[in-house]
C-alpha cells in the first residue's frame, strides 16, 4: 500500500467506526477506530519513502506492527508527540485513551459503549484529536 491508499483507508475505517457506534456495535467501532489511527501512522511512515527509491529494509520490516509507539518512532514523530502532549492537555488525555488500543481488542468482549465513544472521540476530535493532528504530518 502507498501513502494515499493508507490515508483513504483511514477515512474508510473511521467512517465505518462511526456507523457502528450509531448502530450500538461498540466492539467493532472500537476496533476499527484504532485501525484508522494505525493507517494514518503508517501513511506518515510511507511519506518517508521517496518515489523510485529502494526502501530501507529495517524501516519496511519495522513498519509491519500495530504498536502505535513503535509507529510514532518509525515515522520520526516521537518528539512532535511529546511536544504536543506538553502544549495541549486535551490532546494528552486523548492520546492516553488512544494509546491503549491494540489489535488484540478484536478479541475483547468487554468493550463498553463508553470505551468505544471515548476512543472514537479521542481519535477524531477536531480540536485535540490524534487523527487530525497526525494529518498535519502527511
């Protein structure tokens, strides 16, 4: 996948999460909202690879992860994340919620309505959401 496809996939996944939230399908909404964030992080990583350049093997191999912290490091955004957390308390709270997501949530039957709404809002909030902030680095 390329950067544009990953960005588009993030938009699709967040829309699906929104639809599932409205339909009271909280497990799927939670899972897909997290994947939307993962896709944007991977798009930030993909931005580092220039057209026609042979990709760095370590960068490529390390990118095959669902771990947000690792993806922030690979995308070169760890310092920016730290700065944003120190400058924006709402963002820091939203990142604290979003960073708890894991691909293992697909097996979690204990996800509540509140969990799903909290994650969706932490990711999408227009003022301090993680997704809109990350889009500044695409």
